[in-house]
C-alpha cells in the first residue's frame, strides 16, 4: 500500500519495478510476503524531477508507487495525510448514506479518508486525521 500524492495505490509484488532496487532504503529492498506494508512516495525535489516523473507515468505507464527507490517510511507522510484527507461526509457523494453510516459506526475513530486505487475495484482507506493513522480499508467507493 503506497501513499502517492493524494491517494493510496495498491501495488502487487509483480508490479514493483526492481530496476533500481539497490537504490532503495534497506527496509524496502525486500518485498513483504506476510502482510501489506504501508509506505509513502518521496515527492520530487526539483521541477526537472517532477517533469521526469510525469513523463515516466504518462508515457511509460510506470507509477512512482511501483518504484521502491522512491519509498519512505509511512510515518514521514503524516503532514501529507493530514492535508489531503477528505472529510467522511463527502463519502455520501459516491455511496448511499445508509452504507456510509453503517460502515462509519464500526470505526468511530475514523474522521477522514483517502482513496485507494486498486486493480479491480477502488476502495476507501479510513483515516484518523489527527494522528494520520490508517483505521481500516473499507468497501466504499471513493469516486464514480
């Protein structure tokens, strides 16, 4: 699970680009086989890097989320999560009010969310905005 800009991306083991794996931080040089790992993507440090990243994604079809050499610890993304998290009330734009209320009742600490871009069905990652903690991935839609 990779936090990239304003969303999470589900990256499967076989989607990871290993070309520059030796440039990744040691903790990201090996794929976790036991459970999902939450990481964040380090933002580009220059305008040129940002442009290169955009061309790689648009023309090459390779997301930064697939490049472990750009991973940083999830805890380093706390401010990013707090700034980008969406109020839970906005889930009603894409889901029935009943379904949203039923889901949120199970997770009272969740007061915000971020979208999860997945291969088959995009979902929602519930967040506690104050702590930037991931509460739960739930079967709600983040967009139409």
